[in-house]
C-alpha cells in the first residue's frame, strides 16, 4: 500500500509511519517543520521529506490512503487535494482500528496514568517474550518505536487518548478503537478548549465505556468516584473488574509491594503508580500472564519516559522530571515524592504551559496541588499566554489559585534558572513538572548540579 502522512513529524505520527514502513508499506509524508527525535528517526529510514512545507502536487490517485495528523489544519493544501481526488482519508486512531479490527483490542483510557499503565503492561509482556502489537505515548526501554503493527499478533495494546482525532474529525481518539478489553484509570477535567464543562468531559468516558464490544471486559479504578460511577452506571453488557491501591510500605527510600509471597521491592514509587500497577496486573491476567509472572516482571520496571523520571541522584540529592501538568497529576506526583522522601526537603517546580493550565478560569482547579512540597515554585511565560490568545494571567491570580502564601512565582526563564541553580543541594528532592522546558532550561546542565 502507498500511504501518505500529512504532518508526519509528530511524535505519534512519525512512529506510525516507521511501524508501517517496517511492515512493508510504501510511505511518504509532509510537514511544515520537524524536530528531533522525529527528524533523525525518519531520516534514518529515508522517510524525511526532502523539504518542509505542504505540496498538493504530492497527492495523486496512486495513493491508497492518507493519514491526517492533528498538527495539520482543515484547510491544509494537501488535505484539500486529497478530498478533491476522493482519496481515503484516515485519522490516526481510525487507521489504527483498521489495522487491528481482526485482533483483540486492549485500550487503556483515563485522564491520567494511561501512558504509565500501558508501559507497565508492555514491559511485563516483553519480559516474558509475549509478542503483541501496540501503540503507547512514550518511548520505552527495550522498544524501538512507540507503535508496532504485525499481521499475526493476536493482541494489540492501545493507549486511549480522549483528545480529538483529527482537524476534520472532532471525536475523541478512544471512541474509535471499539475495545474488547479496556481500562479506566481516572477522570479529572482536562482539555478545556475542547470540553468546556466537566459534565461534557465525563460524558466522553461514558461513550468510551459503551463502545466496548458486547461481553467485553472493563477494568476500572474504583477509588476514583467519577470512574466508578461511569462504569457501574453503564448498561453495556460487559464484565466489570474494579481495582484499588495495593498495600505497600516504604523503607529507606524503596517502595515494597505486599504480595502473597512477601514484600516485593519496586523501582517505581507513589500511590498513583501503585494504583496504575494494580490496573496493569488485571489487564495482564486477562491477556494470559499469571500473578507470579506479573510480579517477577514488574519488579524491573523503571517507569515510562518523562513520568517521574530520575535524571540525577547522589547520596543526599535527587532530581526528577515529570510530564505532569494537569492539577490531578501535579498533586499525585508531588505527594508521591514527599511520601518517598519524607526526611528531605522537597522542592516542587511546576511550569504552567498547556492551554488549560494558562486559562484564568481553569487555574482554580490547582488549589492544593502543591501542598505536599516543602518549597513550591510556579513558572509561566506571559509570551505563551499571548501566543495561545488567552486572557492575561497575573502572578496574583496564580498565587490565589494555589492558595499557598509562600508560593514562589517566576516569569523570566533566566531568573528561574538562577533560583534553581542556587539551591542548597544537601538533603534535597527536586521535582521539575512540565510538558515544556521552563523557557529553555537545559536538563543536561541540571544533571551537572549534583
């Protein structure tokens, strides 16, 4: 098949392109800009476009399918040409469904934890040499790509994102997968630019639950009240398996999971990660991995990329970076670090970077999110607020939203860096939370602090 990608440079899109190339498809693509690692990974397979931009002349009747990425706009010249020629146009999730409709589809959904849970499941299956197809939102140790597709594997494990499918398909991605087995980890209002009310956001998870195939399996976090209500109120003829945080202890900076065979030391930590582990265990059991084999494998799991990722550690100092940006994720991550390093000063730094987090109305959702930290810092760029065409956010509004009198606020990247690099490192745990980079912070330089 000849497949053309419009906006091939995205994290998800370029991984799908690489997976289809590996499968033997002929791949072409365009984008107006491509950065590393996408750029070098596409170049290594000869898939990097010769020049950046949109070229409608590339779109011909020889193309069997066009895959449209979210980075493109509805008036993209290549998309318009494809529509004019009547070519088959797929969104990213639509094409994944086409590739997996004859497989057992396992979809991991939820506002938070889905990348970590999907990563745990894949780690366990990989550890035991169980071959499956997959799509996950982070680069995993031991895996070449974030997407893997074959003609033969029975199962496909899909991370189920609730964000929109494409510029011309406004349905949430996870509505399109029609899972045989699914998991819901938690519901906490996000993507307010798309789902303007909490009720509208929750409704997407009800639609997802009702999209399970007849007789399918839903594994769900019963400690999350919204998840519990959505799943247990569903009239869909599915089997329902609740999970909750397992028992654990912390000794000398290591988390031990209580199992029937005794205490199991883990590489990961935090109540939210233990909760994720419980959900992953249920899914693995439904895929055919028994409890003992799950525990053997999960003991070696070090976490998904950018999820409580330890970037440097010495005897008295540890620094983590984490993708956390929504209020529930920020709170869970901060709590986890304080619980794990209770005898240290915890410095939590949060960059408000996303559309939701920079919205003046949404800010109040951050109340208490940084309470567990001994010292709390918020960084945001007024320029980013301008770019996103949002109302200006003042430092006073941020301080009021977090309800923390000693909150330190920076808007200048150089001053934030100066503050970070001036910290007394002894007996310190630093948490850097952002989906950005604090206006250009070099994390390699941060490593040299310790």
